[in-house]
C-alpha cells in the first residue's frame, strides 16, 4: 500500500512542460479524502494540453474566461471543466503562471477505498475522465485546489516508468482541433486494464 509520507510537495514537479508532467504522472497515486475516508487511485492514462498554441486547449490563443481561469495559474493547482454539460474532468495545471497548460487525468486504477468495508478492485470504476470524477466525487467546487498543500486531493510519489512501459497516441475526442488534433499528447501505461481506450 502507498505510503502517505511520500506526498508530492515540490512545486518543481508541476513547473515543467505539460508533456513532461503528463508522463511523470503515470504510476503516481492520487489520494482523495471524503468524510475522513481515503481512496487511493493509480494514474494510468493522461493527456497533455500544452499552452496557447495548442488548439485543443480550452485556453487556445490565450482566451481567458471565468471557466478556464485556473488554467492560467502556476503549476500545481486543480482545474475542473465540464464536457457535454454533465461530466466533470480533472486536470492538473502545469508550467508557469499565465501560460495555460494542464494534464487531463483520463483514467485511474482504484487501489483501495475506505468507504467500502470489503473493497473489490474493478478496472471499470474510473476508466474514463468523467468516471474518475464521478468515483472520486470531484466537481467544480474542487477547481483551484492546491495539490501541494490541501488535504482533500493530493498525489503520492511512485517509481517512474521506463519509456517501454508507456504508450503514446493522439488525444481522444479533439476533432475540433485543426493544428494539434494529431499531436501525440496522450500517454497510458502499457497493457493496463483500467485505461479508457486502446
């Protein structure tokens, strides 16, 4: 079981480019505390959204709105957005202040859940961005959380994966993009059964 003393608190972890942070997040543990109960999820699939020139990014061309404001914060904060008017998506802001960049958490493998006395692992619990937020009870109220300091949602360190264990593909459902639609900004753990789509 992951050690809670291994919490990631170094701001430099998120201060890097989104593509770098995305790959570094794979295999890390995401901890969610709900009513004093701890859920631990291993991050198995992510997508990078890299700055104002990425036309799949919600802040393309530095368009700044109330909806995407946290994207412009410095790395290490939570950014939540809604797709299809009903599904929340969890993102971790990266890079520097005023450079809108983030990593979308597309899928997690739920390792343990203290809310359930007899927890049974199921790879379909969080195998998609909407399902991640639904299972972990994350919504717009979590927008702007500081991952380095808050006690509701944070990361635990785990060993970095070798390049051979990471699959790289274009992102999913970004057909609205023209320039960046086929950029290889999606990363997942090879052969992991909890990913959203091969």
